[in-house]
C-alpha cells in the first residue's frame, strides 16, 4: 500500500510493517467486519489538530500527512504513543514529517 503518510513514515526511517503490527496489537478489534469507531475525545482532538494543520499550511483538503502529524501532536492516544515508540514526537515532527506545502 502506498500513500503520502506511508511514504513520509518510510522517509522518517520507520519500519511501517512493524508499526502496523504494533498498532494491530494495541488498537481494539471490532466484533463486526466493519464497525464505526466511537468518536472519543482523542479522535476529536486529532480531527481538530488536522484542520488546524490545514489552516496553518493553507493546503486543502485534509490528507493523510495532516492526519499523521495530528496523531503525533495529540500525544495521548494509543496511535500517538506507538508512533512515539518509533521515534516520532512533537519535538522532531517537522524534521521527520515535513508539513505539506501549498
């Protein structure tokens, strides 16, 4: 699978297969094949941070890079903690995952 966020993670030196496996172990599994996730405060914060990132960079629409950067900046959720364990945090975010350019 290819995509902006995946490419950015690879460029940042993250083993995306290992990251995917780690996230699979930490994130809850639904009982149905397709389940609408409960919109927790963590998810709401990621959406808010993504929109802020779009407004700050004046790039539209929200894409996977905006979401990835928002997850890292959110810091509290399981995905943010897993990304942190792979060396991505708010202090090196701009270096590792550059902001999209308009």
